[in-house]
C-alpha cells in the first residue's frame, strides 16, 4: 500500500460521541457504511477516494422500494457517521484491515437498538470472528442477500447467517445507485464494472479465498455503455479484477465505447498485449491507462503463485506496445516472495525506470486469511501475528525466506522513496517531448501533493479541482486518437500521455 498518500499527523474522525442523543429508530431506514480508520498516519487513503466503491451502492440498488437507504463512506473524512434519524438497520462492509473499526461501529449502533448486518470478504474468510458483532452475517453475494435480510427483519424472522453465491446471471443485477455518492468528493463517480472474476487464481490473491467461487461472467456491453453515458462524466474507472480476461468481450466493449469520445482506465494482465490490434482498439476507445499486476520479475515466483502470465523477459516488449498506443502503465509489484533476496528492490526499481513506467505500486507479500498462501505460511510457522490491521500490504506480517522482516520493510519503503524522487520521476518521463508536461503534472500533483489531497478530500473539492484537468486530458486524447486512427496497424502511432494517472 502506498505510504506516500496520507499526511503526517492526519486526524481521523473519532467514533461517534456517546454524548450524541440517540433517537428512536425510524421505520424502514437502513444505513450502509464503508469503514475507514487508519491508525498508522502513513496509511494510504488516496486510492479509496478517487473513485467510489461499487459494493455498497450496488447493494443499495437492491434495496426494496419501501425502504429508505443512505450510504456513508468514512474514506471521505467527513466526521462521525450519521445517526439522525437513527437507522433501524446498519449494513457494514468489513475489510480485513478495517475490521476493528467495523466492529466498533457495529457495537455503537447495536447498543442503541439498530440491527447489524456484516458482509464483505473478511466475513467470508473469518465468520466466527465477525459473528459476535452482528445480528446477521451476509456471506457471499450481498446484492442477492440484502432484500431477503430486510424482508426477514420486517417479518421478525431474521437469521444469523445468510449465504449467497455468484452463479446467478451477472447481467440481471441492478445498476449501482450512484445518486447516493457525493459527486464533488471524487475525481470521477463513474466507477464501472463489466466483468466479474479472473482467469488467474493466484495463491496470494483474495480471489483465492476459501469458499469464494466466482465464475467469470460479463455484463451486456450496451448496459455498461449506458451507465457510462448516464453518469455524465468525462472519465471512468473500470474496477474489474481483469477487464481483459476475455479478449473477444473486451474488443466488443471497446468498439461500443469508442463513439462516446470519453476516456477510461482499467486493470488488465500483461497478456492483453498478445494481440496488439486489441491494444489499438483500447486506445481508440479512450483507454488512457492500465493497472498491470506484474507481481515479480522472477519467473520462479510467478510459477509458485500459479499466475498465468508471459515470461518476465517479455515484459519490457509488452510495456512498449502499450506505450506506443498512448496507454500509461501503472505496474504493481509484490515484494517478499520466496525467491526474492535483498537485491529485489534495486532490480525492480531499475527495471521500472528503464521501461519508463509512469507509475508503480508496491506491496509487501501478505497472506490474506483463507488463501493458499495463508495456509502455507501458517503450516510453516512463518506468520508473525494475526493483527489484521497490519495486513495491509504495507507491513511485514510473516518471516521472509531469504531476508529478515526488517530488510523487507526497509526495502519496501526504499522503493517508494526511489520511485517518487525527483530523479526517478525525470528518468521515467515519456520519450515524446510533447507528453512530458502532462506526465510531470500527473507525477507531482497526483503522487507528491499529500497535504493538498488531504485538504481536497476533507472539504469535498476533489471533483471541482480535478475535473477541468480530466476534461483537458480527454480532449488531448481525442486528438491523439485521430492520428492513431489514420495510421495503419503496422505503423507506430507515436506516444501520448495523460494527466490522469493510470489505474487510479
């Protein structure tokens, strides 16, 4: 997790004051909460607020019409969660690293008469831990379970555990209720999801959690395009785990997005470059950046993780294909695999600079509960503790094989210092001089202005400050697309860049 985000001494809103007068529960009023309560002043909040999560707004869309529903995202640092009117039902999404905060919120509301429903991946992986804090657990697909839970609350037949699966047709789920999201608080409120699942099942990934069976499904292309248009924003972020798992679907989606003349970014795996014509379709459709999980530059690590990916010796050539089509690359790297030694930090940082990645995200290998990696570390006696607040990919929670825990922690911090130093930012500038200024704007405004971001987020100025820059980026990209469209597939179209960071 990027430690450069949160300013020193960040004041996080306290839990609800006991002095607040508790009001009698209003009938048919439900509150959905996304908790966030970092104890480490260096903890990242940036990636949580640039685009809203779809999890709870999708659940809100499944709320029966005769229920009033509100949404509260603590990532926005807007003070204590609401209590006037006091909700009859409180649904809380429990994330691993914020579980302690989620339980504290649940306890406060529950003591004052609200029914508590806990859901999320941590509830799936640790239901015994979550159960004492809730009246009901929603394990699995929340959109499917939420209406049934509210129906049972009304009938007085609430069960302790509800289980849903991910096998019903994805296209039948309602569109998220974006009207609940404060538009001024985000770079864009157009978070989109077109696919669910991933063709990989890496041993360290949360998708490998025991009990999580998420078959790969896609939504109708027309529905995705309609949502993009309806939100009236110039920029969208696809939050799919891997938008490129089905190349034929991605090609169809790109062709449908192209007439919108908007821009977007997405997470993909590097094998999307197997077919350069598909990358060209992405660029023509408005893709300005991709988040790519390279994970490691050692093939042995990728083999151990069961990640289906090209050989690492192919990475540089494939990054160049994306760059040649004006697509920025935010590379994600995991540090601390069993084949990593102390030279992994220098080697990774140098490769990123040599290949001019516009941005990079580093993670300390973290064994999430319920995953194959967790079971392996537990069996080998290598787990240091089960303090979930530190299982945030920014702290070492296990014993590495070829270095000490301190070596890994210091190397992780060094990678961020190196990549966001003035020297490294300059070394990674685009080859095309016309793209240097937008790249520098992205690097300094987006990644090095921590106090500015805290101010923007706290006072809900993110949207109004960034939106003009985003629209300028869109107009630049439209001009680039005209040149790309005129070029043949074999000709190199030249490079472009974007103010919007890849994979935000």
